[in-house]
């Protein structure tokens, strides 16, 4: 079993590889037909959401991402 890796491609999709499951809003698994890597749309123009169909090239999607340290998460309210 391999770890899951997500790569933010510049001007393109999120590339997910390794051992992963993708669910819809109701919690039902997508049938990925044994795929070990998929691309998720970031541009919002795919006709096959949440998966990338290459529309980012057609619409000129621009987004370059560099790794950085995120600020600490906000504390959860006391119950």
C-alpha cells in the first residue's frame, strides 16, 4: 500500500496518486476502475467534474503554487 500524494500542477489540475478513495457529497465512492492516479479540476471548467478534462488549457487557467507553511488552525470552541 503506497502513500497518497497530491501535486498542485502549475496552471493545471491537482494530480492525486497512490492509495486513495474519492467520494461524492452523499459519501458514495466514485468507481475509479483500478486507477492509481487521477487529476482533479482546479479551473472549474471541466465537463467531467471533479475530474480534469483539459479545459484549463482552453480557458487559459493561471495558477502557480509553491509549498509554504500554513498558519496554525484556529482553536475549536469549548463545549
